[in-house]
C-alpha cells in the first residue's frame, strides 16, 4: 500500500495538470468533476455551456484515479478530505507547467454517486474589460455613464447567476475618477483585485456579513459603495438609505428584467416612495454566445420567427440584406460559437415610472410605464443582435422570451 499511494498521487497530479491545461486553452470558466458508477467524468463550462472535456481534447479520467484525484484537489485547496458528507469550499493557487499560476475556487458537494467537485477558474489579472467592449450600444453607454456621474442614488444591475453583473460593475468603476473619490466594495468573493478601490471580502464565519460590512463602510467617508448583492430586507433598506444620504450605491439583484427589480424591492419591504427618490438606473442583462465568424451560415426566417420579429418591435425587411445566421462548427470554435457578449435593458427612473411605482408597483404596470418611457426589452436587444449576425435564434431563445401576438 505504501508503494501504491505515491503512484496514485502522481497520476492524480498529472491528470489534473493535463485537464487544467486543456480547459484554459479553451477559455473555460469552470471544471466539473462528476462521479458515476464506473468512475469520474469531467465537463468544462465554455461560454456559459457545459461540454464534455473529451470533446475539447482531454483524455478520459482513469477510473483508478477517481478517489485520488478528488483527494489531491481537496488537499491542495486546504479542504478536509475525510469529510465527504457535507459541502465544503476551498481555494487553490494551482501551478502551471509554464511556472505561472491559476487561481481556483473549489466547491464540493455530496451526491448519491459520490462527491462532486466544481473548480471555478478565476481571472489572474487586474485588467477590466472596458464598458464599450461588453456589448452596450451607444445609447445604453450614454445612459450608464450619466448615472455613474450622479452624486448619489442607486444603480442596480440585475439578472441570473453568471450573466456578467460583477464584470459590468468592475468595468463601470474604472470609468470613475478613482484618484479623487473613496470607493468601497463588499463582495463574496472578491473576484478581481482593483487598484484604488477598497474591497472587503465577506466572512460570515467571522461575523463579517454584507450588513455588518455596509455599516462599517458608512463610517469610512465613502463616495461610492458597491454592495455585491442585495440579499434580504436589511441590506435592501441600508442600500436605499445610503443612496438617499449622499452616496452613489451600486449593487446587484436577482430579477428577470429591470421592472421586476422594483417589484422585488417592494416585496422586501422597501417603500415605493423611497425607491422613486433613490433609484438612478436599473439594468438587466444576459450573456449570449457569439456565432463563430469562420463558419456561421445564413438561414431563413420561419413564419413563427417572422411573427416574433414584428411583435417585438423590429421589421422583417431588415433581413433582406442581413439574413439571420445559424451555427455550424469548425476547428476554431465550440459548437459554432466563439466568445460571448452582453445584451441589456436600461431602465432609468422617470416621472411616468415613478407614478406607476407609487400607485401600482406590480410588474405589469411597471413594464407598461417602462415601455412608455422608451425602454426596450431584452428581447428587442437580442433581435437586434440576431439581425447583425452576432448570434442565432437558438441562442437568443436560451436567454429571453420572444413573444408572438395571438
């Protein structure tokens, strides 16, 4: 046994190195190690979609390394290898063959077939993508820049997990005059270290919650406060109060669209009158895969797609010279796509929206008021990108609902 263990550990380390190398070469954001009856399989998330690691050139994981590979990763991430019945989190600065390192966040979870591991591959640099490269159009950028110049108020970025909200916030902060203002953030976790920004890592075990950190920041003479996420009634009230007392507050909230964010805050107990006086801007966003420019092919509209095109505010004749495209696949891409871009809904607080918020507060009334104020839906933005050949109908339907008139 004493001779077998080192060999298994060596095999596990070598298997991990090869898997990590292939994942990084294909721009993967996560590696999933999933147990099954006969061993362990690996899948990687590329551009938001999970694909088998073998599909991108990784070798199958030897069944004999099932336990040793998980143990190797957990030990490296300072996790308890004896504990397999409860979820755990860990952190690991993995070494690369070129003498570099890869920042990894590890999460384990017990399943009926054994312990599953998910390894998040975090960015290693402090370079933020400029706002103009995230997919905002000219009008959306102007609206966002105007809100960021406000001396106080609340800016909310909404959407599901993994839609790029944190990236948008980091990029937005880089447009501020950081040399002359005090910017403090509360994050869980801190995903990117920013210069001239004071970032707080939440530590619930030590008692440093979002709420406790926000109370501390308010005593630090801040100009701009970033709250990683509004999670509950207390953090919602504190964020709104800070926005009303001379601070620019930027935060995220889980909501399907911009009007729904107002409804969620009202349900959390925030008074509608406080929302109308504090909200500067609400954005909703999604990340869509971009069609590979090397292999995408033009296609034709179906009758149902033509109906959706009309109903969501665009004209079919635009396709006369710019037909929609569909994915194929080539050696340069994964399933016909390469990279991702954002689509956005921008909702600024207007008199019309404020009245709807005060008198109704339900999502339908707010959506109607938003439309009357000139706010386009996410579906409208997605259709524009389809007409530009940036993405496909299939990809848009994964993220937005395209309504068809009955």
